């Protein structure tokens, strides 16, 4: 028996009474709970001698020989039985242990499972890209960017005619492709076939009191036809402006509004809600220059909503719900002034100083729109500088390439900055030893004038590929329109990075930074909500990619966007002949943000900004709900979800503070948790096709927290939009969107907050 025990001991490499232990989970105090599995039985009851016992001793009739023979036989039988039993036990134990070894690996990873440490330690990657000092990175960028280089880019990229889908647009695309390749970058094109509206052979016209004017400006995606109706003035066409018209019946009437404050599409949508039949839009700032734009309340090709416009791809015929159902047309200031001087009817609000009367039923106008729908082939041009640690994670810099005319401020400046940053950073990588941890994608978009079509179609085409890979978008459209102020619109995650950047970048190559020279920093915050017409808006609200736009501005808005008067000469006048220096400052702002995002071990995302935003909205909902009795809804659940986000953000911040920055795996895991925040604030309960801007904080649609406040206001005022049931449903969906974001932020499934 002792020999058998020794054999078993050798098999399991342990003592006869041995146990194997493995950690199964961890309790809340951090102590490990264990499950013990007994591999060998406690010592069997020992038997003396041969293991038979002495009660078989007998003095039988066969004498001593037979007794000895009987005893010997009994001993042989007992030994045989013992050996058989021992073999059976050994086989059973071996089979049992093999079976347990198969079950030892759990179906999902569990924390703190102990593995045997190999004799030779495994090499752990600690960062393939040595971290260059940030001050040196800034110095290298400053050495590469100059007004001289920017002037060269202006000459290469200035074009009188580069409307989307034209030979001029294709020529600029070829220039960008050649430049990218000359910088030793991998470059490629992204082709789409999109539908846009243009002027047809039959002109658009407006007739007022017997005087007809043919018009060269137009609004793409307007409804077509001819209508006649009484005209009424509605200032900027904002929701509050229509509310100030009181109970004036707008059904069938033509609304006259001024350009500015909100997009053309929003003006037309607001008028359509009041049952108007047409909208005329003018700009007093550009005189009689023709005004161009679009009125699709959305982004991308409105005839392929939610999916890309690739060639030879068959989709069911469908239209975006953002297409207007009424006519829309721009008119020059001379015609608008003539109409306003002849209006009768009611007296306008005191702040509406453009007119003395709003318009009567006798002030009849005829609007005729004859736009034609055509298909255009457009090409986006993209290039990449690959990262050295996480090449599959990338920041995107993008600029619109097309314009109605020269489009110098709107398109040429941004495209020039894009090209110069590509040249400068590729030089830093190739010759100066800068090794970005993550990749940088440079994108030149087409058809931006028609509602960010090029960029949105790219997002729709590659949304699954971009998920958890593209972590930021920096928009370069219209970044310089003056020299007195600075404004930005950004994801809450990037607002702190923007604030830090303007304190680092020098203003017009002076010794002082932008924030010390720009007047807007002395008054109020320069970060404003992102608007739907912003080129970064679909990246943020459709794709969940943290995005930012910025602009060095003048004392008033630059009036030439959307006209053929947007030239270098007029931008130079608006900037007091300091255009090149201001463009250099804008390039440095974009370059600093880009390099920060690919230089640091951890992404500079500020989780606290969304925490403040969520708490603010929840407090408003709670406050507004207190005065409404009939809704009968408790906001305790959304308050709890808000608390879950706060705790998850705090936990991740603590993880960041305790992280080992030279551990690539740990940094990647933390960065992935940071990247998930924006995407998890996209409501999973609405269709990307029907409600593409799904972000519940900064998006647009019934899923947003702002829509919850609008529901409550409608219920309080007892308007036709009042719907308590819809409010309850949307409140529940918003609650679980926030809770889901908090759960994802926690990381591991066993770390989730289950208080809600």
C-alpha cells in the first residue's frame, strides 16, 4: 500500500494528501474566494500485515499444512483484490483529473486566474515608438509650417471653377493625389455616384406685382413647380421668429426670410411646419450677388439615406425624410428690398427693423422653381501616415474641396492647410525621428456644398470599418474669416484639448498665444454647440467619432459663403491684410491637436464634460416635470443612470492615474474604453436611416434629451405636440442609452454598476 501511495504521489507530483487550488472570483473587499478540489483521498483506514485481519485464524481439520495453505490462499486472494482495487482507483483518479482539466478553462475570461509561471519570462512589449518630448514636437511642427509654404499651396489649389463633379473638381483631386504621393504617403480615392439638383435650361423666377426677375442663384433639393401666394416676412425664419407671428395664418403663403442664424434647410423646414407653400431667402450683405445652397435637412446624398452611393449597387428607391415638400429659392437684395418696401399688413416686432409691415393678403408673389436632378461622379482623395504602435487607430483631418465659385475661404484655405500638414508631418516622420503612436488620415472631400455629401457617403460606406478605429475628426472648412475672434464647436470629449491648444499656439507668429490676443476669450466661452450644417456634425452624431471644428473670425460673420464673391481678395480685406499669418495660426491649431492625439500614450479625452452635460439635462427634466402633474413619471431611473456614468468616469480616471504608460496593452485597453463613450451615446433604438443623427446629447431627433425637454414644454403649454406617452417612452430609451454608456465605460462585465 505504501508503494501504491508513492506511485500516486509521483503521478500528481505532490504528497499523498494533496489539493489543487484555483482562484474563481474576487469579493468586494478584494479577498480571493477559493474552490478546493480534493485530488487524492484522505488516508484509507490502514490494515495490518497483509490487510486481511486476524479474525480468520482457525484450527481447521486439515492440520497445519492445510491451515498454512488456506492462509496463503486467502492472502493471495486479498492481495489480488487489493491490487485490482488499487488499479481501479488509479484509473478513476487519472480519468477524473483529465476530465477536470478540460473543464478548468472557463467559457469567458475571469479575473485573477493564476497560471504557472514559465521557467523563462515572456517578453512584454513596452512601446515600439519612443516618446519624443512634446516641446520638441511643437518645435518641429513650427519649423515646417510657414506663410511661404502656405502661399505655394494657395497657388496650386486656387481654382475659379471647382463645383462638385466637374472637370475642375477632378483636376484638384488629381493635384491632391500627386501631392500626397510625393510626400511618400499611401493615397487612394473613394468614388461615389450621387444625385444633386442643379439649374436647368429653364430658369427659376419670381414675380411680384407685375415685375418678373430671372434668377441665377438656386437652392439644391427644393421642391419643383410654380405657386402663387401672399407673402409674409419672418425675419431669420427661426422657430422663435414664427412664434412671434402669433396666430397669423401661414397656410399657402410665401415666407420671406433673411440668411443667417440657422441653415437654409432649417428655415424651410420651419416654414413647412406652418403649412407655408414656399420660402424666399435673401442676404443684404452681398448686394445683388447670387446666393447658392441646399435645403436638405440632413447630410449626404438624400436619395440613398443611410447607405453609400456606390456605383452599380441596386437599392430600393427611397428618399430622405429631410427633403423639403415646398419650394425654396434665393433672391438678390435688390428684389428683397423692393418687396419689403411695398408690404402692408401687421406691424412687426420691434427688433425686426428690416421691414415696417409684415405683409397682407394682397401682397401676392409667384415663385417658379425648375431645378433638375442629375447624377454626378465624385471622388474623395485620402492618404495616411501610419502609426508605429497602434496603426489601426487613427485621427482624421478633412477639408471640403469643392465650391460654387472660387470658394477661397470656404474650401481653398482648408484644403491648403490639409496639404501642408500632410507635408510637414510626413517630413517629421521621415527625417526628424518623430514616430506617431497612432495613424493620421488626410481626407479631401467632394460635394461638401450640397450637404457634406462626400464625407457622409464615405462614413456610410465604411461605418463598420471605422468603428473603434477612427477616434477623432478635425474639420478644416472655413477656418479663417477674420482676425478678431475665435470660436469652436466640439465633442465634449475634445473641449478641454481645444482649450489647451489655443493656449499653446502663437497668434500670427507673435510671442503671445491665441487665447491672449483674441477678444472672445475675455467675454464668454468660445466653444459653441455644433450645428447640423457643420462638416464635422455627421462624424459626431451619425458615426460617434469625437469631432471638432474651429474658426478665427471677425467682428461680424463672413458674408460671402455660398456666393461667387468668396475670393482671396475679399478674405484679405476681412482679415486686414493678415490672411496668410492667420491661416498659419489655424494650421498650427489643427496640427497641435492632431499631434497631441497621436503622440501621447493615452488619448486626451475629458470624461467630465459629458458628466456635466448629462447632469444638467437631467436636472432640467426633473425641474420641468415637477410642475406637470398629469405625466405621472418618476425621473429617478435617469438620475440613477446619470450617477452610474459619473461613477464609471471616476473609476476610469482612477485607472488612468494608476496606469503604467510603458505598457502598450494597458494603454490600448484604456484608450478603447475612452473611444467607446461617444459611440455609446448614439441611441441604439432609432434607425440610422430614419434618424441618422442619433447622438442623444448633441444629435437631432426625438431620441435626444433636448427632445424630452421639448415634450415637457409642449405638455405644459397644451399644444398639439403634447404627447405624454411619447415622453415616457423616450425617457426610458434615453435612460438606458446613458446606462449602457456607463456600463461600457466600466470595461469588464464583472465591474458593472447594478444599482439602477
